[in-house]
């Protein structure tokens, strides 16, 4: 997030452990939404209606959680999904 020149984030912030932790958490969240948009099909949905879209989003998030739990447990290779 921090660039070498012309960055709003200076060295005083970057040297703290909390900043490194927040970058890791941010990456994990961005990966989830990227997966849901590409693999889950939520980038451009074909459904009409709030209830149908909510159901598709729920199914996508649940599927992502199952794939992630499986890859963390070691019994699923997440590269297949």
C-alpha cells in the first residue's frame, strides 16, 4: 500500500507491527472478493431481484468458506476451484 515516493503512509506507520498485520488481513479479504467475483460469478450476475441476488451471494460466500476451510485443513487443493 505504501509507495517509495509521494505516499501518504510514511515510515513511522510502516515500521509498526500493526501495519504489517493489516496488510495481511487486507490481502486475505481482497482474495476472497476476487474469488467470489471471478469463480462465483458475482462480477456480472444474470439474476433479477434482491432475493435471488442475496441467495446467489450467500451461496458464493458459503462455497468460498468451504473451499478455504478445506485448503487450510489440507484435504482440498484450492487451485482446482
